[in-house]
């Protein structure tokens, strides 16, 4: 079968070589293992490829979607229109108390590198399955810490394909969001400012974080982390639990019995299964508590374009 954007095959191959594919199944690129084909998909392992992808999307009027490990992503069964670029820049280094990492570096890897250099600040990230780029866009956090607090600068690829450096204030970090998302630009990497500390103490805190997560969050079945943001002053997990939703299922999707703010892909769940379950949970929580839960999970392609990771 011919790709939807067959006419772009020649220019895309010229621009990206083997890094481009057409009709790429997004189920391969989300931890949920859910999602239909992306029209054009670029695996950007170098800054040059990331810049070319941003420029290519602009030149051909394609919606641009940037992803990382797909750890917080839900992709529709009929896929994503436009160009999806996976920001897979994976170099990382430490100079003094600064850790500089590409957008595609895994958070646990960044945390381990910091620990190796006896630098504190990233312990909270040791069990988060996302990338540095995704964590910045979403301002990922855990145990009262957020990655935004550590940022010294973020390098982004702007719509014109040029690299710009933003300082922390320009990123406007807030609870599970930032200006990096609104701008529809691609994060290339960042420099985080850490604090010297005792290596053994850092390792111990990381161990505690891992153990806490293993006890309180589901594992072993595909999921995309917390589905809903916590409403002010409360916890979505507590409300969903109290509304009696634990174990509720639609098709292959199920509200986790371990933590109610997780929906797991129990058995071949589709986008339709997950979204129907999301609506059921929302309705029950709204009926019982009068609170409308807001999604934390990002639905790729729900806005016309975006930076999700
Ligand atoms: N709770 C229940 N039932 C449940 C789950 C939780 O009653 O099924 C209660 C807990 O007992 C606790 C409260 O709800 O009193 C809060 O639960 P928890 O401590 O697990 O934290 P959370 O608010 O649900 C947030 C983040 C997590 C992060 C943890 C740890 C959000 C939406 N979630 O969860 O982040 O790991 O704190 O700091 O902000 C994510 O962003 O994907 C994520 C998992």
C-alpha cells in the first residue's frame, strides 16, 4: 500500500537518509504499545537531523510532533498526521556541577551519571521512564521536586531550524507543563545545575525512590504514568480510588489496582479502549466529587502539533 504522503518520499530520503520512515507504527514508540501510523517519522540521533526535521515540516506544511521515549503518550488508533520526530540525542557530560544532556538521554541514566559525579538534585528522576527532553517539556517531577528547578539553560530548535538557548525563566515551568510545549519547538538538550553531595547518600536516596515506586505504582504492564493531573489540594489517584474505579476495565484497558491514577494496557488495549475508560473515570469522579479531572497524559495529534516526548 502506498504511503499517504508518497510524494514526500524522495525529498525526505534526501534530507534524512535511513533515519526516515513512512507509515511508522507508533505502537513501537510508545510505552503504552498503542498507536497507529505516523505519516512521516524521523529518528533524530544527531542535532543536524533534528534541525532538518523541523525545517522539513515547515517547508512541506506538515504538523510537527516531537517525542522522546513515548512514556507519557497516547496515540490514536488511526495514527498521527504530519511528521513525528523522535529526539534521540543521547550524549551527556558533567563539567563541575553542571550536567549537560541531549534530549534523548533517559532520566534514570542522567540520574546515575549525576550520582557517579557525587552531584545531587536528580535523585527523584531515577525511576521515571522518560527522556530529559520529555521531562523538560512536561516539567516532570516526583517527591516534591521538579526538573525545572534544576535548569540553567535549554537548547531548542526553533521553527526556522535554528538553535536557540533559553534560560530557566523563559521556559515558564509550572505543574506538569512549560512554555517548551506551547512553542511547538523541539528540545535539543539542556544544562542542569546540581549540588555537590556525598555519593553514598545520593545512592541511598535513589534506592529509596526506586523502592517507593515499586511499592506504589504498577509495573509489568504497559502504562503511561499518571493519567490525570492532581487537582489543586487533592490527588487524582485518591479521588478515582474513592469513586470505586480501581480494576474497572474497557476492552484491554484497566484502571490499575495498585494506583488508581494509572490505566494499564492489560491485554491488547486500543486507543478507543483507553479513551472510553478515561471518560468513565472522569464521569464517576465528577458525579461523586464535582471535580473535572484534567489529563496529564498527552494525546498526540489532539492539538494540531506539539512537543510531547
Ligand atoms: N491514593 C489512593 N489510592 C490510589 C493512589 C493514591 O488513595 O490508588 C492516595 C495516596 O494514598 C496518597 C495520595 O493519593 O494519599 C497521593 O498518591 P501518591 O503519593 O501516589 O502521589 P500522586 O499524587 O498520585 C504524584 C505524581 C506522580 C509522582 C508521585 C510521587 C501527579 C499526577 N502524579 O502522584 O507522578 O510519581 O506524586 O511524587 O502529579 C506522573 O506524573 O506520571 C506520576 C506518576
